[in-house]
């Protein structure tokens, strides 16, 4: 079975979960978002992904991240995030 991790980065929380091919949530975690600090927000994202990988390391085939804002897809860069100091 292949699994994926989805991460939702918001102004108050980073929520992440492991889902299977049918969209069933197998595990989920939340951390507070230190929205005023890009470095601490990055660390919160890394922490939830690392924690979820620990229980499913050999099965995760993809990780996706979502956040409200404007993205330059050609440069893979967040241009504006209304809830974060990015």
C-alpha cells in the first residue's frame, strides 16, 4: 500500500495527515503555527512531516503542502501568504 502525507499550513496551525490511496486518513497531527517567524513555521512543518514519516517511512510516496496565498508556479515560490510572514 502506498501512502501520502498532506500538510495544511494556516495562520494558527499546521495540520498534517497520512492518507491511503482511497483517501482514508490513517494518522494526523497538529502544531501551532508561529506565523510571525518563517524559520519557526518551517520547523513546525518539518516536525509534523518527520513525526508522520516515522510511523510509515517505507510506505510514503508523496508529500503535498498547501497554504493560502499566491504562488509563482514557474519559480515554485510563495509570493504572498496573508496569514504568514512569508
